[in-house]
């Protein structure tokens, strides 16, 4: 019955509803509740790519002769284990590579230019330890409902002393491998499934403390991530726990960031709101494997002052359930 329940939940809920957040802060929902709501545990490997290549002033795109460019590659290795029926512990170990090709500089008089700075850093990111408590689970013949709370801490395990390729300057705080601070997470996840359709919603708040980036103190603003996603099982038409399953998904994701502080002074050109359209696909190979891929296309920016904004993100992962 336990194995059957695990497959039933995996089929009913949506694996690709994980909230992806700013890569330079290493914020994500980690494992979605549907993966870890039942069973002993598992291992997940997820690859993310994020591109920032467009300048925005508020909601408007700024035309530039040469655009700054930032790329973030993150490989997350996540282990999760159930220590009680409704309580799951998770550990996320990220391996990161951040690349800069042109740095946006905003002068005090409002003029902007792109400096030809280049640089890249790679290595271990900040390790996160999380707990997920499922405080509501209901099952009927046709429906499944689950609500869970997420809480955790991110440890300053990454280096924050990366420099430009010429070795003359420290890279911007966003380009460093970690935040240099101990940060905290609190979130909630909701999943509802009926027959071939499922709906999910997630919200995650990240509370940042002051850390160090290069030779300066730096504090990222608190970040609120949210998403709402619908999923449709295209195969099989009738649920069968012994058969492989395939799902298509479409969602709306958002990220709201407070302004940041450098050496205790508020950075005006930081923070804002970004919204993404997120199509995805998921394949469940019963009873152990789950494969997924999602594309996050930024459709709306409302950034404070003038900043480089995200163009898109791509995420793909493989999970093995014990």
C-alpha cells in the first residue's frame, strides 16, 4: 500500500512546480512536495542555467549599444530522507559557475555605460539544509490534496573573493559563488489533483543577513518567490500505478526582491519584481525515476532604478526515489 500510495501521489501532483529564484542568492524550493511527501527518501540532480542580457529601467527596456551579460550555471545535488511520516529533511549541495561579460555601471547623475569587465568563478556554492512538514493530506477515489510547510537555513560555505579576469577588481556580489552570510527560508506548498489534472502553488520567503563580497560587506534584500502551475497527464488516459506516465505543464512564476545594502548603504539600483511564463514536461518511470524539464521565460520586469534583468532560465532534473 505504501508503494502504491507513493506512485499515486507522484502521478497526481506536479514535480516541475519547484520555484526557481535568483541564482546569485541560491534560492529555490528544492524538492517539490510531490517528490518527498511519501516514501523513505531519494536523490535528485538538477541543472539550471540563467541568462541576464537586457537592461531595464523600471518596466522599460533600455536600448544599449552593447549589453552587459551574466550567465549562471548551477548543478544542485539534493538528498532527502523521511525521518517521520510527515517530516522530510533535505540537504542541497550546489556546484556553480558564474560568468561575466560586460558590467553595467550606473553613474550618480543617472548616466549608464557598460564596462568591458570579464571574469568567471566556479566551485562549491552555499549549502542549504531544509525541512518539509506536510500538515494536511487527504485522499479520495478521484482527488488528492496536500499542504506542506518548508523551513531551512543556507550556510556560507562558498567563496566570495572572485575577481575579474585581469585580477584588478572583485566581481560584483551577484557574481560571487555565495552570499557570504547565513540566510533563512520559510515557505508553503499546496497541491490538488483530480483525475488527469493537477494544480499546485508554492511560496518561499528568503530572509538575508549581512555577509561579505570581496572587500565589502553586502546584504541581499529579502526575496519572495511564488508560482501557480497546472499539469495535465497526457499518458496514460487511465491511471495505472504500474505504467510510466507523461505530463505537460504550464505555470506562472514570480520573484519579488527588496533592495540590497553595500557597506550598510542601500543600493538604489537593486530589487524589483520579475514574472515568468513556465512551460514544462515531466515523465514518471514507476516506481523509482522521475525526469523533468522547465523553461522560465521572463515576460514582465518592474525593477528599481536601472539594472540588468533576467531573460530566461532553464531547469532540468532527474530524481531517484528509494
